[in-house]
């Protein structure tokens, strides 16, 4: 029986773990990976104290800090269900079962699928959802970034440095996202932007050879070897059916990170806190750990 189980080790979960360790709580971290989305980010220019750091560098600093404490971590394990039995929260994973007095859900978000035929077939055959992880595989090649928000801009900025040509396919009249990033993308001679356009098909046999886009009903084939899907994210909250979620499937929390179920807290991108940023997720993780500590102290 643990005092606390933290689900996820992105910025929210890692910060919660650091705070829980400093409160000397008996806790466990269960996570699919270390770093979460922060590890996919190319250039991070808005984490206070670092004028510039790459996502993977920041994550390795986070991990180093967390592992400074002797922490029990189940890495590569995914939570599939949560139940409350009396005062105990029962956590079911793809490998085991765990009991805890409190839980912090910090499971973040995952990339949304493009929703075109053959998408599953082309995954990892030229179609990817992570420019930081897979960008270097497309050095000197022509690639398409699908999307027009911050994730797409971040991917395009990374690919400009690697690829021969970067097509940005955006289904709205103009690019959204951070104005500074947008200016950099628009100014690049390597980039060609297609606004008001959507991908209707992926071309290729074994590997991606192109995309078919549609603009006002007119279709056009563009030859690319790589496709980076950056059309938003969905919360990893499907295992948390016992807590209240909003229409976007984000977990509803109050300012103390409490969910609708006593003893279950949530932090970071998986929650309905409006802004999704590393520094916000980290701060929310700290708050959630302190709230969980207070909750457990009152249970004793
Ligand atoms: C391409 C990209 C670029 C970005 N750039 C920036 C930037 O420059 N600056 C900025 O501030 N923010 C940036 N962000 C946003 C930032 O990365 C997120 O806001 C932040 O990572 C959220 O942290 P989190 O801990 O809440 O969730 P996540 O980072 O999503 O971490 C979730 C964790 O939960 C784990 N997990 C998920 N489901 C389960 C499960 N069922 N069981 C166990 N573990 C699970 C995951 O493995 C992961 O470890 C960017 C995001 C993307 C995608």
C-alpha cells in the first residue's frame, strides 16, 4: 500500500515526484515514458531560467533531478483503470495492480490521428507524429507538416534545418500559433504553405511517396517522403472514468488539483487548466503533490 501513486512522468509527474520525495512520502511513479511531450519539443524558449534549451535537454535535467531521490519508478507500464474502494484507490496497469491512499493523474496528452485511409499502414513508414524523434531520418528529403498551430510550427522549424523542402498543410485560412514562430516559418525559403487545404489521401505502396491535398474541392498531389502529423492532442484520460471530465475529455480539477473523487488529484495537460505549457504543468505537479500530502496527513 502506497501513500501516493503518480501516473505519468512528464513535467507534471516528475515535478510531483520531486515534491513527494522531499515530503518523504511512500510513493510510486507509473509511466509509459520519461519526459512526455516535453521530450518531443525542439526548442524551448519559455522555461524560466533557460533562455534556450532543447526539449530532450530539459527532460534530462528533470530526470536527473528526480532520480537524485531514491524513487520507485515503473517505466514502460501503462495504467488502464482506476477504482476507489472505501478509502483506497486501486490502480490497474497492463502488468499489475497497486493500492494507494492517493493518486495524482499526470498522464498528459497524445497526438491526434489524421483520419485518412491507410494511416495505420503508413505509420513509421514515412508517417510520423514526432518531428523531434523522427526528423533526422528525413535529412535532405521533402516532407509535409500537417497542421497550423504551435505543434506544427515547432515541427516545421525543426525540419527547416534538416529537410530539403517543407510543405505546411493547414486547413484554416492562415497559420495560428505563436507569432514569433509563425514569422520564422513564413520567412523560410525552404517552406511552402498551403492554407485552406486538407489531406485526403496518402500516396505510396510500402513507404510514403506523397500526399493528396484538397483546396476548395480541387485536388493536388505533392511528392514527399515524410509526413509529420501535428493536428493537436487528446488527453490520456480514458483510464480515469471514475473522475469527472469535460467534453474534451480533460479531467476537471479545482485550484487545489482535486478531482471529483476525494484522494484523486490531477495535474498538467490532462486537466482542464486552460494553458498547456511545460512551466504550467510543472507548477501544477508541485501543487498536486502538496495537496496530496495534506490529504494523506489528514487521513492518518
Ligand atoms: C511538439 C511540441 C512542442 C512543444 N513545445 C513547448 C514549448 O516550447 N514550451 C512549452 O512550455 N511547452 C511546449 N509544449 C507543451 C508541453 O510539452 C506540455 O504542456 C507538457 O509536456 C505537459 O506536461 P504533462 O506532464 O502534463 O504531460 P506530458 O508531457 O504529456 O506527459 C505525460 C506523461 O504521462 C505518461 N502516460 C500517459 N498515459 C499513461 C498511462 N495510461 N499510464 C502511465 N503513464 C502514462 C506519458 O508516458 C508521459 O510520461 C510542446 C508540446 C509539443 C507536443
